[in-house]
C-alpha cells in the first residue's frame, strides 16, 4: 500500500505516516475534540463554560475555582481586539517589531503576568487556544518538554533581533511556528486523506481542527520525552 500522506516533522522528529496518529487520537480522544476543541472560537471573551472545558476529563488543566475567576476577570480587560479571531501562527513573524507575534505575546502576558499562584504556561495556553485556535499552541508540560531543544535553537536564531530586550532562553512559539510552516503541504494532504475516512469524527476533525492543533496531536504521538 502506498502511503498517501508525506512525513511531517514535529520538534525535530519525523512522523513517517502522520495519518495513523491523527486517526488514533480522534478515536481515543473523541470526547476532548467534541467538548473542548469544538468550543474554540465560540466566544468573544473567556466564559465559565470555556474554563470548564479545559479541566478533566477533557484537557486536565487543573484550573481551580479561584484561578478560573481570575482568568475571567483578566478576560474582561484583555486586548482581544489587537489579535484577530482568525489570526494564524504561520503569519506571526517574530522579526516584525509590532507584528502579530508581538501582539500575541502581549495578549498572552496579560493573563500570565500578573498571575494567581499556579496559573502558568499550560493553563494560559489551554485557555487562549479556545479564543484563538489557529494562533496559540497548547503548551502543556508534555509539549514544553518535546519542544525544549527546538525552542532553544529558535531563541539562538532570534538573538540578533533582541537588541531592545534580553533574548529569551527558549522561543517556543517560534519553534512551533516553524513546524507549522514547514508542514503546510503535508497538513493539507493529511486533511484531504482524512476527509475520506469512514469515521465521521475523523472527517470533521480534518476539516475543523487548525494546523496548530494538528501539530499538537502529532506531537502527542511520541513517547513521553
């Protein structure tokens, strides 16, 4: 049988047949897709329903009641209008001084700092993904570990751009974005092939999930790094 979907690289690792882990994730985590992913982009601000969707059994964010209230309060004053609801990570060039990448970083920092104790990268990104699903990767502990080396290399590549501030030790978004950009053609083929699958959820996921989320799904196919 000829493989239809080309290999896709995620965090420096090659997935030879991306269709296999994509289908497997849809079958294993159908509840997450239906109860978390399908809420993405459904609201102009964070809501209690969205916060609830980040918790178990769907995404396991462990956002406490107090932390949830804090996220909702921050949402009321967040600079949502600075980042279009359909903004794409592939369009977020880190080299642009006040481009999409920089505006997304400001939106993220609005929630991350100042923060209630315990609200860190995973909880913020799982929440912001629901608001801008094509832009914010879900950087939980597993993806942070997987992308660690790639993010360090991305930070080194961007050092010459950081004269106005100290360069970051790791540039996770830049590394993740590079994978999304490089996988563009492969992801398009994956969507096309998965769109012919007999499982209706696989077909719907291929159509509705963003490139950012599919890269996340493929990253989860690796053994724990």
